[in-house]
C-alpha cells in the first residue's frame, strides 16, 4: 500500500536538482515552440531523436557505463527511423537557430533529469516513484516561482494580458502534463535510463500516428518506413538487452 514518505530537509535538498532540471527542460521546450511552429518538427526531431545518444554519452561520462556493441548499433535505426517519421510530417521551412538550440538543450536536461531520478531511486533517497513525483512537484513550484515573477515583471501590460489567458486550455494542458509526468516517473522506476530514453523517443512515432488518425493527415512512404525502421531498432535493442542480461547478469547500472 502506498504511503507518503516523511522527508528530512537534507533529503529534500537532494531532490532540488531534479526539480531544477525538470523546470529547465520544460522551459527550453516551450521556448523552442515559440521560436518555430510546432508543425515544423526540426526542433522536435533533434530533441526526441537525440535523447538515446545523450543518454549513452552522459552515462559513460558520469558512471563510466559501457554497453555491448549490438546495443549501440540498435540506437542507429531508432534515431534514424524517428527522424524520418517526424521530418515527413513537417512543412520544412527555415530553421530558427534559437529554437534548435533550445530543443537540444531540453533533450539534454531531460536525460540528466531521468539519470538523476534513477540515481535517487537506486540509492534509497526516496522510497518509490510516486513519492519522488510528489516531492519533486512541490519543489518545482518553488523553483518556478522566480521565473513566473520575472516573466510578469517583463510584461508591458499585465492587466490586458490576464484577460487573454485561455484558462480552460491551460487547465487541460496541466492535467495532460501531470498524467504524462506521473506515467514517465512510474516507468522510470521499473526500467533503466537508456530503456526509458528509447521509450521517450518512440513517443514521436505515436504523435505521428495520432496526427494521421485524428487529423486525417496522409501517411507518406517516408513516414511509414521511418516507423518500421524505428520499431525494428527497438526490437534489436530488446534482443541485445536480453542477450547481454543472460550473458553477464544484472550490474548496478545495467539495462
């Protein structure tokens, strides 16, 4: 049965970097949206498709973690496939450099966030994923408050701006963000960082399929091939992971 874990101040301070990374990742993502239209998915491609690569690089730098060659090879079709599926849905225009930088930085922040969250769970700083989500959410309010106050101070006419806020849409967006965040942290509690990054990358394929079903967008050949390549890469990754697990067993930072 779930329970709320009592937290000391020292433990809460160890959770603070996680909240900082979460806010940074979201702000960078929204800033990238403001630089280019969401439909122009160059920023999304870079952000989503580069996540497994960032995970591998950071895991090596931080933990000195290395993987079997088949696992590295499996990342190639995943990244290429997601990029193909995403780019085929885009109206390719001039790419805003600032938006691209924000998207890639958001991807890096997201990878660091997942790695640090996994570290906290592995070392017993927090008992489970639900408590981690609860306390990091509270800390996110504190971290985001200065950003909110700074943003309000920069508005030319606050009262006029308040009347334009779509509160209903923001509420719906907040619910979706909460469900997405909770589902992500629950998944992270059961899988390793690289597996989590790959699953996050495949969300882009789900978005493309959803656009085809909901909006009636045409499924292009490039999009279909990209999805097949990405799913094939996931199959390669799962096979390589199972093979490595049977050969060497679970290590502290194994997949």
